[in-house]
């Protein structure tokens, strides 16, 4: 599936959203999810996110989830859509990824669900329990940061 097809599928199926929030050091704000049966990705580190409520847009969903789970109200931009892999039992499908920036103490945020919020550099991800879709989204984000698209204005 192409990125455009995944976005269309995400909107059609009302699938999940996630926010890659970074700080000025290039670290990612990750959420340690409760290790409770019946929730999505129990005991994993993931970016903040969730599912749309009936009739809610993906952009409104990600803003709501970030505010609910962290207390933050920050600008978020649409980035990409990734497909959950090895998670057929979750019946979740694609996840629309948004990006945002915030410099602050993750431990000072009001935790409303899960175990904790923490900043991590991308280099630490291989040592954490992180879903494949999350690793893919962060790798795409890292690549976009180090290899920005070339526009005609920047060509010699």
C-alpha cells in the first residue's frame, strides 16, 4: 500500500493516531503503557496516541489524545501513515503519524494513563520494548530530519 492509500484507509476505518513529539536535543517523548490485558501494546513504549471518537477527524483525535495523556496543547503537523505489523490480533490497521515539538521535563507532565512519560534518543530504541510500527515511524522521521526534501529553490 502506498502512503496515500494508507492515509485514505486510516480516515475510512477510523484507525489510530500517534504523535512523535521531539525536543531540541532530538529526543522522542515516549509513553510506557500499562501492562494490562485488553489494551493495545501493553507494557510497550510508544508515542502518545489513540483512536478517533465517532465523527472525529484524525487531526482532532491526535490533539485530544496528546492533551488527555500529557496535558500538552502544542501545534501538530501531519507526517505520514504507517501500518501496524505483527499485530493482527489487535485489529487496528494503519496509524496516522503527526509530529510536534516541546522542550520540557517529561516527568513533570500530568500522567493520566500508563506508567510514565520519558525522553529517549532514537539510538536507545533497540534496547526498549517498542512496537515495529513505532520504530518505523521514528526511522522515517529521523531520515526526513537528516535528508530533507530538495526543492527547486535549493538546487544550484
